């Protein structure tokens, strides 16, 4: 069953076809994750590649992990951080302009997206220079998606647009639709989604930090 599941995901994730897309291999204590960075989000792609070349991600933790939601890493302060220390505020002193394409690059399971500060201090929704997350999410029924759209409108006063393509993915593969148009999606996992699955299921403390460190050992460009 797992083989069929990951074959379906590979079929769905066909965005990485351009010669200007880049691939990065992330070695972690849980296994290897291969990522494709989209040509259509060049600011985020080029920044991520720059950080990989500078080895900025080496030895950093996945410091925030929420089951059935996402795994987040890239806080520079997480390198060598003692157990139990609250993480998530570290950065590099600059931001990357938002590059939203929510109808094409949306928050389906396995995509790579940029973390950011909240709207109250970041009204342009600019991305963190270094912190990122990989989506896991959950599978919705059509009825759950409709109910969620109604809840979203009551809470925000805005319509949540979910295209037929998005609905097909969210009701079969899964994801986090409420993040669409709020955070920049700039890549996807092309190999190693089972590693993401294992990480998102680890035990965590009250601040969503894994009780046993899950570390990025190193990253390298593979295309």
C-alpha cells in the first residue's frame, strides 16, 4: 500500500520539469529528502540555493513538528541548542519578498514553503530568510472543505478559493488549504516523503519541539 501511495504522489508532483528548477538533497538524522525548487519562485529558489552553498542548514534542527500538519526547520539558533529550549525566533536579518501562486503551487502534502513573521508585524507576508516547512496536512472530504471555506470566511471576511485541481488533491492526497495565499510555496519533495512522514509523527514537548532532536546533517545541490 505504501508503494502505491508514494507512486500516486510522484504522479501528482510534476511541477519540477523546467531546466531552471533546482534540486537539493537534505541529509537528516531520519533519512534523506530530495527537494525541487521552482523556477517560478526565483527569489526563494536563489536564496535557498545560496544558503545551501554556504552550508547554513548544516546541523540545524527541525525545531517545530506538528503531527498531521507540517515539519519546520532552519532556525539558526537551533544549532547546538540544549534540550527543551524554545526555538523559532532565529533568522538572518533580512526577508524574501512573497511569491504567491496559490492556484498552481498550493499547500498539498509534500510541498516546501517559507515560514514568516505574523501579519501584525509583516503585512506584506514576506518570508523568513532561512526558516522553512514541509507540509504533511490531512485528507479532507468535500463536505469538510466546504465547511472549512465557510469557517474561513466568517473568521477572516475573505473568500477561500479552492480550485477543482486543489479540491482533487486535498480530498485524495491531503494538505493544509488554509495556508494558501498566506505563505510562499517554492518547492516540493521529489524523494523521501516517507522521511517527512516519520518526522511529523515524532513525540514533541508542549512547544512542538521534538523530544529527541531531528537534525539536518547537511545539504547539497544535485542538479
